[in-house]
C-alpha cells in the first residue's frame, strides 16, 4: 500500500483536488460513480494532470436505474454493484453473468457471505467493498475474501467523521504526532485493507497520503 497505490473516493467533486491528487500525491486509483455526478468531469482532470490513462485504476458503479445489457456496456473498467438489501442481491444474480464478457474485472459491495457463496458458483469477483474502520471491523468477511483471493476494500475509514473525536484515537494521534485521520487510515492499511478515504480538499488529500510512518501501530 505505497503512496502511488493509495485510492480515493470522491463524493462531491473538486477539479483542483483531483488534479492535485494525481499530479502531486501520486494517486492512481479513483473511485467514482454515476450517482456522484462527476464521472464525465474526471476526463478533463485526468487529461490536465498529465497521468496516462493506462496507469490509472478507475472504479465506477452500476446503479439500479441503469440495469440492462446495453447500459452496462457503457460503463468503464470495474463495476461494483451496491446492494443494501439481500432481496435485491437475490433477484439480480443473473445480471452478474452479463458483466463477465464486458468488464475486465467486477466487484460487489455490501454483500453477506451467503450472497458471495451463491454468486461465486458461477462468477469470479476480484474485489469486495464494505465499510471498514476501528469501530466496524468485519473480520469474518475479511478472512473469507482472503481465503478466496478477493481483494477487500474498505470505505469510510474515518467512520463518517466520528473517529476524529474519539478519545482513544486522539490520544494515539498525540502520541505519534499525527492527525486522527492519519491514525485511522494507517490502522486500516496496516490491517491489509485497500483503504479509500474521501476528500475534495487538496490539503486533506496530502495529509491522508502521509501515512507511511516509520513504525507500526498495534492492531488493537
């Protein structure tokens, strides 16, 4: 998890922040979605940054309103399907198989192990994405994915901001001379999780990238 592999998720959009992340911070993974309203804007930011498209890993997501074979083909590199309810996952299993001949890689998000077991009988997923931070650590899912060589990706590493004011995290931040955000991101990365914090501010992106400490935090 070196700096050039460190991914960011942009909910909301800042052109300058994306350019800064790519050009100054070495970011090479951008997580976006149609519902974020910024997919079409990324092309301009990527071009301005000077980073070659083939050097980027761009994740986008297919939303419920865009189901269908032809619509699916219009999306790009990685399709991560979000399902908040198990019933949606169960009713859509045939849809995944349409993706196999179109995308280089596919992934899922917010599934249960039972859903993964069902779909893995007929499809291969390279990535599983779920909320992951010090207050929500689904180790059973992590272990399951690792046993099947599925990359585990964690979003909301700051617990939607709640972690930034937690006494234990503040104490660690003071001890190591870092910010609470850096402590949380570093903790997630040290647990082997592909971690995607979000920010539209260049200074925060820079801060988030400075997590390659010269020591290791204990996983507790």
